[in-house]
């Protein structure tokens, strides 16, 4: 007899570390998975929102003014709404500390490297706290290596990997694959390699669609 847990879904989350809606979507889909009591093989795929971001980063206020023409009042209203939405999903965003956008290449390199240790979800949760709650510069190698050590990984091994040509080439292959998926916004979730779910949807939405997809797997 086939049971719900005898079949697993593979979910690949397309995200960027500095994407405000990504931790909300992540939290909601993880809650849906837990509510459904299903086993999921969860992975992450890179989507760099600002691949040419300068090394020192850019203030969020300046970024929105330059990109969107927003004044400070409009930005503060948006941030207030975002903080409230995030809180409902159990995500803490502290804009008194999170003041900048940063280049996320190094963070994606580390995310790719830790996949071999089955540490991607752990790393993602540490990065969410480091950036959105504590406002740390997640482009900084020292910050990332500190997190790697917290995960129980060897600091020097992580540093060697992140600065290697091999790891950069492997990450580029993932970036190339994401481009073939025609994803224009994040977060996005690829289920079993072929079904795409876009957006940081509600827990209920994720529950409905994952249940439907799991039924398809079981009946296949």
C-alpha cells in the first residue's frame, strides 16, 4: 500500500539571499510541508538580483530611489508593510540594522558548496537571521566562514572551496539552468523538476498545491 510518506517531492527554491520576499516564501512553504507531514528533498538554486553590486553594497534607500524613484516616505510605508507580512510568516526583518543590499555571489557559492553536506536548509536559515535580523554583510567572506563554522564545517576547507575555480564553474552551471526556466521574479519553487510555483504565497496555497502534486506522484 502506498502512503503519503512513501513518495517524496523534490523542491528546488530559486532565490536570492537579499530578496525580501524569499524568506517569507521559504517559511510559508516549510510550514505547509510540516502541516502536511510529508517528506521533501529541498534544495536551493541561485538567482542574483544584482550581480554587479559593488563590493561595499548600496543603501536600500538609495537603491529604491535610483531604481524606482521612491522617496523616503514611500519606502518607509513599504518597509512597514513588509515587516508586518514577514512577522506573520515568523520572519524577523529589522530595517534599523538591515540598511544595505549586498552582492550575493559569495553566499550562493557557499550555498552550493554545503549541498554536499546536506546543509542547505540550515545555511539558508542562518543567512536569513544574519542578514534580515542582524543586518550583516553577507558578501563578506569572514561573515560567511563564521556561519560555515557554526554549521560544523571546516573553515579553511570552506574558504578553499569558495575561492576555487571549480566551485565557481559549478555555480555558473546552476545559474545557466535557472535561466532556461524563464524565471523573472523570486522566490520560485520547482517541484519534481517540472512544476513551477511563483511567489511567497500563503501557507494554505502551498498546502493545496503540494497536496495536489503529491497525489499526482502517488497515482503515477
